């Protein structure tokens, strides 16, 4: 396994107590029986943790609620719908009617996902025209095809050609693979009346009605069924039109929940009213009403499978990229062969603005213009909560370490059972000084417990005052460097609890911070990595993926005082007489230090 | 068409106001103005709800499908897979040198399990994780395929009817709390399939992933359901067996005991692409496979004429990448039908050697039909609907159908064609016999009370809860429906599928659907359930069939989610 650079993940508080650590968790069979009542140390390796952890860059922050907001706990609104290929904006009213894909001429290759271009079947594709939407400069003479310039796939391979170089989407929706046109409902009816079209091999098992063996495509069967049901429900015999069948069942109490459960399987249609209404519908009896007999003879497809072999079949992932195909008759033989793959119209995308779900304030809003990736508003959590940088610290056994301690080789493997040190640098982004309290379990959770000691779990970090401001205030006009130095000096002399800097003589001292700067503090964490020994006789003979990663769960509590703002929702803890508010923010995070040698 | 202007902070959705006046909120085909959201209203709770656009969500063990009510097909499908279970910002799947460490996952018992949303045996299920998986998959589906914002929307879930309550409960918890849906309606997939086929009664053969379930639907009611663990998972396992057998023997794993030599992903892919099912052997003595295949080839001889000769050799080449080193296997085409044979039919054993829950599929279907009351059977057997992932295995549906019709020919249950039905109806003797069969037929339907349900947390015998007389409800015969119904012959029909059926049901408001109100759920749902010690343990390991929760509530007002309700 490749070495990693240390990282930090943060757990959004929204996934706390209410959902995590709930009773349903204790049922987990894979959880060791012991941790049933464990006092909820966050286990970064538990499968559920993956759903609540985010890198800091993914988190937003609500200034009014003073709370972290993650992608799970924001309310989203759509600013723009657009096609990622032609970058055209799509009005929201089109979505219902025309679906979620670009209806211009934007298609992806079913083989390699590359963009397809409209080319004349006769001429070679012109590279300058590739991917040009609604290709105005398309070749002069038809017929046309969609072709891929990367893998040379062409829609002619599935027998599809177009008469016109534009409006490809509309043309394609009327074509079946092989190029045969889909029948409209009207054509279908006319054709059925014409005896010459009638299949000679009429089914023997059928109900004998004409056309009962006719194959409908999915969209047509749906339409037929829908109009059939509608006509049934509109039957005057069904007094209420049958439409209100569920209206009289009020569900709000647990008792009626049980009724729900039985209705779910159709169990309580004993209900007189419901029975009468449902009774109003008879079953569909012919193709026009949506009845479709199944043709179970798949010998032709089996023969094709035999002759084309593995290469002729489409992989599961290619098939899953295929848009739903309404046009083909065989429901069960959905595309299977490469020769049945159709061009994929681009899925539309959205630009979204995000609101705090509690106070409804906007915390992220992109520019509406499709072409730009800028934001009008974006309150990233990184501007509000301290960031944590991690680097290995090697304390050479001798005396000659530099003031900051020499950095270990980044990404090197951790040796089992050999103590290692890491420097955590907390940087305060806000304009108030903050108090940070850390909590980490002495042993990491999981099958292999590494020992963890946070040497200084409590400290203060100075405000992120603008360096320039401070320089202006200072008549001597010192720059940042001198400023910082002076600050550090002041701190050292003050010698407050937790404010002590321990690296004066390069010794690790419990309760002392390692180094401090204008708005940052470094502390040291000592770890004794576990020995990743697999005992014989255990069920699992291997390490699970990432089980060799040394990850430390750490609870971070940040407290600060800020100017009180009027009445608002949020984590207001208390007020003092000067209208300063005490605020706090607490969350779990995960520090990934590195991999343990095994 | 605007949302009701309630003053409550979150609108309390009773079922009564789900029903909007005809036309409201439901786009009929033809030109219609889309309902526009009025921005000025945004921020007031009543307008936070989205327009009357109902989401239909079909949830299965391996994938979920989403779309809008009234659409013929879902707009998107999301498969459950390991990369979906990673942390946000973990992009290792995009790194070219990264490969999923399936061997260690397999060693941890996860071969394939990490591609499942849930397991029916709830003892092994991390319920919270089920909720997380659903939430993430839905979120992805909504963003990628439906392009919807996060305003609360009503949902209809299409579910297998045997879904255990704890699993359903976890899913509801997650979605009610994360997506704020005012209501979630539940529809069982066999019912939706029947509607999607245009029939009121049907025999639904769901060739699913975890198991195969045969459900008899009579007059829009599930009256019986039988299951066998022979499903997609077993098929993939047998494909793996086939591949492993043909690969050179290797020392896998630290001590050479690795159970799996090829990754699940690859086996699953090969199964989907290459595994097929032989037709039923023509005669008991004849060589089944080559015989049948020869026929097939003969038919196609004309078309195949101009193909390269090499393609007509009897074998196919299957590339395998996840083995110790990438290789390719040359397999006889016939061999690729073996997994199907072993997984679904296993012809070398006699029927008596099978446990009920592992019946070969044709026996499962036959016994399902056998124990139905004759009227119900006559209707169901003429409306056979195949569904589920394995119905895509080429030849499988036809094979099951032929095997069943052969069984019927061979063993019969009495003439059911034409006049036979009437005869049977009038002949009290025959009828009695039939009832007996229904009662204590070969599968032992009437197992001692409680046993069926408790076996593995899955509720098994829907029909047993319903008194038999109830089946034949003449009142249900619609007076105006004088047209003859096809019955008594075996006949397969196509359904649009459960999703599309549900889309019809919801769009037309044609059936009563079970609807759960968010407020009610949050008050009385998982959190409101009483502690297990307070209630009768007998009621606990059940799923949602008739009598499932009902019994719990009959015992008093307390109902419980069983051991899963403990806090
Ligand atoms: Zn969150
Ligand atoms: Zn486009
Ligand atoms: Zn391509
Ligand atoms: Zn807020």
C-alpha cells in the first residue's frame, strides 16, 4: 500500500446522537459485543462513520447558528439547470416534459463515454466539428450518424442513421435499434386493422383475440394501461371514480400503523368502500388495454450469445450508463449486447444554492451563469473553525534538534510498538481568541489498538488579527515577522497554564504546548502503533482494507467570546454584562497519521 | 393549487389532504402549465413543500430506482457498491493505481455483501448503516437523475413484501429525518407488478437477488407467498465455483484457504453477461443440453452462414482480471449453463431432499400453485409474471415455465382446463380435497403457529393469516364485467415492472396504498415504540404481512420493534 500524507476529517455534528449511537447500532453483529455500552467513543472505522466524515473543505458554516453544516444538513435550491456539454441553460419547465437529459444534440459514446459528433455517413468526421452542439456547420449531405472520435464507435453500428444533422434527440427517440421506426399509437391501430400485417403465427394460448400477441414497447404499454385504467375509473358505475380509495383511512396513531402495514400487501381490502371501488376496475384483456403476453422463447438471443461470445456482450457498467429505452419491445431482453447500445444523451446538471436548515439563511450561492464556477456567497467552515495540520516529528536521541524539531520523513510507515510523535498545528481563523480542548481515547478503537497521548489537550489560540492592522497600531511599524516574534516572547514570559511553550529545551512535557504563533498553536501527540498481528483461529485471516491506517478519533471543543448579536437561534451559551456571548462548538474529528508496517 | 396555508410550523399531512381535487397537482398528458414555485413564499413553512410531484422509489437489495409518478419508467438507478460507502472526498476509486481490496473484504465475509443494501436476516444487519446507505443513494439519485432540490416531497416506496420491520423502520427513520417527506406510502412489489400488467390476480415469480419469491396475488391482495434461497446471489456463487474449478489451483491467502479466487464484481459481471439457461430436456433419457442447443443452432444456421468459422467452435473465452494475474478462460459454451442448473434446479437430487426454503424453482412454483384454492389457482396460473434480476438470464423464464407445465402434466392436480374448472367448483369432494391441500399440503403450510415467522426474522406465510373462505369473495366479481376471463391454462404475461406499476397506481390514485405520516412516524415510530420487555416477544420478529404488526397492537396499545427497539 502506498504511503499517505496525514489528513484530517471532521464529523458534522448533525450526525451525532440523534442518528449515530442509536439503538439500531447496537444490533450490529460485527460490533464487538463489548462496546454495547461503551461511552460512545467515536470509531472512525465503523462502517457508519464513512457517512458522517468530511474533509474541512466540504463543510460550510452558518454564521447565525454558529454551527457547521455538511452536505447532509443543508437545504438546497436549484439556481440553474444546464447541459454540461453544450452549457445551455434549461428552463425548469422543460424538465417535467422533456426529462433530465439534454434534448439538443449532445450525446455520449456508449462505449467510452466520450462526446459524440454528428457526421455525414459518407464523409470522414471533421475534428473541428466534434462536440459542437446543434452542429450548424454539419456536413452537407445526409444521412448522418453520431460518431465517437476517441474509439471510433458510430451509431451505424446499431443501425441508426439520421436524415437531418439537427434535432438528433427527437429523431433518435423515434428510431429503434436497427433503424426501424417506432409506431405511433395511431399507426399501430391502423396496422392492426390491416389483415396483411397480422402475424400468421398467432398465439395458441392467447385468448384468441386479434393482436394479443403483438409486442408493445414499454412506453406504449404504459400508455395503453393508463388510458385503460382511466376509462375504467371513469366508469359511471364507480361512483367516486375510484380515485379516492385511500382517502378515508386516517393514519396517525400506532394502531392504524398496523393497518398501513397490512394494506401495504393489499391485505385490508376487506374494507368495504375500498373493495367496491377497486371492484370497479376489470382486468385488461387485450393489447390495446395494455395486456401483453410474454414470449419466453429466447433461443435466438442464446444463439447470439454463443456466436458473439464475451466480447459481444456489454459490461454491467456500460449497461448502467444506458438511458432507459422506451422504444424496444422486449422488456426482459434489455440491452445485453454491444450491438444494442445506444448513444447516451447527456444528463443535465444543476447549480445549487444552500441554506441553513434551521435559520434558512443562505450559506452558499453560486453565480447563476453556467460558464463561471464562482460563488456569490460561500461561508466555508475553514473560515470559522480551526484547521489542523499534521506532520511527523522526529526527536533525535541526541541534543541537537532544531527549535521546531526536525520533521520526520513524511509518509514513512509507522513501526509497530515504537513510539512516534506528531506535531498538530491548530490555526485559528476567527478574530477572537479561542480556547481549544481536545479529547482522545487512550487507545484507538478497532481490532488493533494503538496507544495515543495528547501531551497538551487544552490551550488557547490568539485571534486571527490582521497583521497589517497590528502593524499600524504599532508605531515602530514592524512587519509580520517581528510582530510574531514579539507576540511569542510575550507569551513565553506570561507562562499561563496551558500557554507554556515546551520546546525551549526540546523536551516533551505534558501540559505544555510545543510552539505558538500569531494565530496558531502546535502541540505534540505521542502514539504507540499497534502490532498488526493476526491471531490464528480468528475468523478473519486478513487485514481489512485500511486496517493498517493509524487514525485517531479526537473530540474538539472550541470556546470563544464574541459580541452579542440580537436574539437569534444558535449555540448561545451565556452572556456577560458587557454583552459578550460565550460560544462553543464541539465535534469529533479523525486524524489520519499514517500506515503501520505489517 | 397552492399549498394549504397552514400555520403549523411543519404541515401536518393527514391522508385526507393528500387527496387533491381531481386534476390538481396531477399533470394529465397534454399541454399543462408546470406548477411554479413562488419565490416570495419561500421561507414560510407551507411553501417549503415541493409541488405535488410524487417520487416513486423502488428499493431492492442491490439497487434503487427513482422517478416521478406518472412516468412510464424510472429516471435513474443507483446500485449499492463499496465505492459508495467511502468517505466524501476519498477519491481512491479515481486513482488509476487503486484497486479495491476485494480479497480482504471477502476474508471479512463481505464477498458481495458490500453490494447489498440489506440482508433479510436482520440479526446480521447494521440497521443504522442501512439508513445511511439509503440516504446516500437517494441523495445521489435525486441530484444526478431527478435534479430536484431538497424541499420535502411525498414518496411512494415499492418494496418486497417480506422486508423485515426493523429494516423498514431504519429506512423510514433515515428518510423521514433527512428528507423531511411529509408522507411515505408503501406498496408491495407484487401488487405493483399486477397493476403494471393490467391484471387483478397473478402469480408473481420474483427471481430476486437474495431469494426467489413466488407470490400469489388474488384480486389485488397477496394471498400467499413462498420463498427459496435460490436467487441471484446463489447464481453468482455458482458462477464463481465454475470459474474457480477451471482456473489453475492456487495458494490463495496467508494460509491458502481463501474461499474466493475471483472478485465478486467480476463474477457478477460474468454472470450477467454470459450465464444462460438450457431448455428443459426433451425426454427423460435424452442428453438434455447438446440436444436442445443443436436445435437452436439449426434454426439459426441460415443467419450464421457468413460468420467466421472460429466463432462456431463450442467454446467461449472469458477474460478474468481479478485472479492472481489477469488471464482468460476458455470454457465450453455449455459449461456456462451449469451455474444456472445448479443454482436453480439442481436436478440430481430428489425433491424430498430439499428443505422448504431451498426448493428448486419449478417445484417452488408448482407447490405455490398446488396449495391455492382452485379458483385462485385457475386465475393465477394464467397470469404468470416473471420479474427480478435473474429473469434476465437468457432461457431461465422459459425453462421454469416448461418445467412447471411438465410437472402439472405429470402430476396434475386435477383437470383445470375449461369445463374442469366448473366441475371442480361444483364438486364438493374435489373442493374439499383442494382445501386440504391448501391447508397441510406438501410444503407444510400450516406450520405450528409462530414457527414460520420466527425462523429468520422474515415473515413467511401471508396466506395463513387469512381465513380461506375469504379467498372466494363473490362480491368481488364485478357485476358489469361479463367478459370471460382466461383461466386454467398456464400463461405468462409481461408486466411493465414494479416501478412503472407503482407509477400508475399513484398517478391514477387507483388503489388504496398504505401511507405513513411523517409526524406520526416521528412521534410513534421507532422512538415511540415501547421497550421490548413491555411487550410480548412473540410479536417481534415479523415483517409487514397481514397480522404482522397487527397482532402486536391487538395485545394492547403497545407495539414494539422488538429487540431492535431497545434504547
Ligand atoms: Zn451535517
Ligand atoms: Zn447539451
Ligand atoms: Zn467512444
Ligand atoms: Zn442557521
